[in-house]
């Protein structure tokens, strides 16, 4: 009964898990905050500058400006805005879901300095004379939109108007200005097609009142906005856009649907693969992966995090990494079964021996994600946040959860003498009496001699690196606006486009694109890059011209980056790569040995360089998501390397004394053969996801997915033919210095003596 009860507990746990997920998932998905790239909206980074020349901005000025922006956003009615101070003098505003982006930008950055001036530009009244909440939208006698103001002091207004009424025409004019600048002329402004918020009236009598009207060429919405920002108050400092990006609502919705569809395809393929290769443990993995996805989304909802497009990619990638943890454990269990051990003993031994590799591999990924979060911008931070959460949840589900569920089945006794349920062929099982150790098992890759072929692959890599350097020297990188400054515009239409046609259109409208590329299955999308960073008025004008040319249903996404921000992004990207690499080297050196740290960093530089060279050769645009991909590969590629080094370390412990370099070569070869199957299976599962994202996901993450694809392939290659071989060469040199034998029994054990054991 005790054995049967474990089966009952297993099914009760599964039932409870899926029942709780089924009852809550709808609410969780509904409450998750989507980024502007998934629901439309815009993001702008302001630099706070002093109102007067020669002045300086204090910390209090920046905080007061942030408060003023928050009050203005209330006018827009945006439900969940994000307003954050960055550095000493910058404010980042994200408004996801805002429908009228042009209106939002006007309301946010309008200085709202209200002044009353005479004909000679002398100041008469300012915004401080306006009663709090005294601005209202209304209509005049001709039923035209206007704004009414209520002043604090009627007597003060009476004295001013009394003096003006005594002046000859036209000196008896009183002009009401918004955002007045010295040198402005009301007559000049009034002649514009869309004059500034200013109106003028001839004063021919004393006005003993607190009521004032602002009339002009207003729309109803403009009067509402004007009244709102006047009530919110003037900005205490000047706002200058240094970075902005806008995404249409339909763009965001299309991106969400495409990426979710690609994710479903990728995850479904992983589930099928795990079932086919690992059978019953594969089924357990599929269950825990489902729970993994649910927990990650639940955490997002709990902490009110914003899910972005790269964030979804990170979630799917996290599923691939959780699979990696399962594969490591299952391969170890299969090895124990093949030497004749029972399912209970094999499960216990395999779980214990696989933990160190899983732990080290995930910690290095966590280091890369943390660096990415610190140095990244909004979307990249969304990716890093998801990746960090995914790594943490992996320990809960893929390690702890999998062991509980699989342990219940194994300890029930029903899996005894059924190794085929673990994906083990009965013909490959040795009898326990034969005394075969797991490290002595034959593999499918025994015919490969990796160590003695190292010079061929060293030469191949050297030739490819040299070719890559030549390519980089000739073509250089095709840097996007994130790093070079300027504007990037993506135009999506319902018709087939050509670059010549689009170029003629934009040139006719007064714009000069740096380059134009056409994308989409039906060539319906045009991507244009400009060397100038568009102002808010230029963005508004460009959108209007494109809608006039291609119809109102056109979708436009615009990103602008100033030269200052572009340089900062490039500098931060380099810092992120250097710090991540340094952190990983230190960790590997501490957990293993400094020579393994050297091999690891050489292989990482090898992988990163090939990604850069391929992007240069094929002129693929390098944007900020490319850095996210590079750092992900830095963390993920090292998984293979760490698993390999972990097995080398284990084989060294068993050997004790290495007599010559051939003994060392045999250990390296054996370790690579034993881990190659795991590496192939892991990469296949992640590649399936990445390829699905490339072909079915949104265009915004295709560059990211391509970089991951290149990095994953080169990562497997470098862990086998670069990292392990570099370590072998360095270890042989150590043996020569010691003149012969190398006693690694105790010393090598010290490298991993503090490994956590479960």
C-alpha cells in the first residue's frame, strides 16, 4: 500500500497543479502589464536642462519636473505610466497603450509658461497669478473652442487693464502667451498655419474681473489639453528629447500574436522531443516546464513587471534552459541504468552527480543577465528581468519539482526492470556483476579523437578569425541608430513596396533617408534610417505624410536617438560585455581551476567574434538587442563548457595520477564523448525555439534570434574544440614543468570539494 500510495500522491499533485493553474491563468494573463512594443505606445527619454542660459539643474529640479510630468499624464488618462529618473538629469517616460501619441508628446513637453505681455513685450502677469484649477475648456459666443482662465486678484488685473486702456492703438494690446520666448512676435506667430498658444485683445476700458478668455485656432481636444497642462502647472525646467520610440497599436498587437504563435510552435516541439527521447522522464519534464511557464508569468503579475517582446523571447529561451537541466539529470540517470543499477539507485546517483553542472551553468547565466539588467535600456531590461526570473524558477521546477515527481514514481517500485521507460535500450545494459563504471561506458562518439585533431580545428578557427578581421576591416559593422544616433522608421502597409518607390515618396516630402530596406512576406514593410534624430514635430509630420500617401490604416514605428545617447549605449554595451566576461572567468576559476577559466574566456571570445563577423559580412543591422543576444550566448554557451569541464574534473578524480600526456588526452576525449550527446540534445531543443522565433516571430526580434542561432552553433563547437583543448594544452605544459606525472587526485578534488549536493 505504501508503494501504491506514492502513485496516488503523484497523480494528486499533478491534478492539484493543473487545477490551480487552470483556475488562475486567465486572471494572471489579463493582469500582466504589456510593454509598448506589445500594445503600442511610446517611450521618451528627456534630458532636464535649466530654463535660463548659464543656469544649472539641481536634484530638486529633476524631482519637481518628474512630479509635473506625472500630473500632466493624468490629463491623458493613461492607466499605468512608467516615469523614472535616470542618472542626475534624465527622466524616462513610458506610456504603453496611449492611442494619440502626438497629443501625448505635446502635453508632456509643452513648457506651459503662461504670461500676459503688452505691446512692448513687458511682463504683466504670469502663471502664478492663475487660480489653482482655474483653467477650463469651453466655447465662445460663436461656438468655437476656447480656454477660460480664472485669476487670483481682480484688483491687480483692473490696474493693468486701466493703464493699457489709456495707451494709443496698437500699444493698448494685451497678449496672452504660452511658452513665450524673447523675440517672439504675436503678429508673426498669428501668421503661421498653426500659431502658438497665444491670443491678443485690444484693451479700451478697465476690466475689474478675474475671468479671462484665450481664443485662437483651437480644436476641442487642444483646449482640453491646454486647460489640463495649465492646471498641472509649468515645468520647472526645460525638457529635451534625447531618445524616443513609438509603436502603433496594430504593430504591437501583430508582434504579440506572431511571437506567441512562434513560442507555441517552439515549446510544442520541445515537448515532443523530450517525450520521444526520454519517455517517462520526458513526460515529467513537460509537466514541470508547464509549471515553470505558469510560475514565471505569475511572478511577473505579482511584481507588476512589464512583459516586452524580448521578454517573451527570454521566457521561451528560459524554457529551453530549464530543459537543459532536465537533460543533464536524465542523461546521468540513463548512464547509471546502463551499468546495471536499479531505477531507485540510478535516480539517486544521477540526481546527485548532475547537480553541480546544473548549478554552475545557471549561475553563469544569472551573472550575464544581472549585468544586462544593470546596463540595459527598457526593452533589454525586460529581457534580462525575464531571464533572471527564469533561472531562479528553473531551480524550483526543473530540479526540485522534477525530482519530487520522478522520485515518487521511481520509489513506488513500478519502474523496476523497465529501463525502456527511461529511454534506455535493453541491449546496451551491462550486468552489475561486470563492475562497469559509468565513466567507462561506450558512447556513439567513441570513434572521434578530439584531442589529437585539435591543431586542425585551431587552424580552422585561426583562418576564420583572420577572415573575419578582414571582413570587419572592410565592411565594418552596420550599426543601427541605437549606437550611431539618428532615426529609424518602420512603415507597414497593405500593399507591396519597393525601395525606389518609398525613397521617391519621402524625398518628395522633404526627407533624405540614409538607407531603405524592404521586408515582409509580401514586401509590405519598409525600414528607413535617417542620420538626423527627428523632433516631435518631425515625427508628427512624417506620420501625417505617410498616412496621406499610403492610407490611414498604415502602421508606423519611429525610434530616434541623439548622438549623446548613442555613444552612451555603445559604451555601456562594451562595459556589459567586459564585466560579464570578467565575472564568468572569476567564477569558473574559483569553482574549477584558472586554466579552465582561460579556456572558457577564449571560447567565449571566439563565439562573440564569429557573431560580429557574420553580422558584418551580411550587413545585418546591429542594434541594442544584439548586445542582449551576445550576453545571452555568453551565459548560455558557457553551459556546454562548464558541463564538459565538470565531467573532465570528475574523470580526473577517478584517475588519481596522470602518468603522461596521453593519459590526459584519453580523459579529455572520454569526457567530451560522454557529454556530447547531452550537448547535442540541449542545443537541438533551444535551436528549435530560436528557429521558430526567427521564422514566425515578430520582425523586431528576428535579429536577436539570428544572433542566438549563430551563437548556439559556435558555442557547441568552441566548447569541444576550443575550450577543452586550450585547457589540455595548458595542463600539458604544467606536466612538463613538473617533469612527468601529475597527481590530481587530491588537488583536483579540492576544486570541487565544496560542491553542493542534493
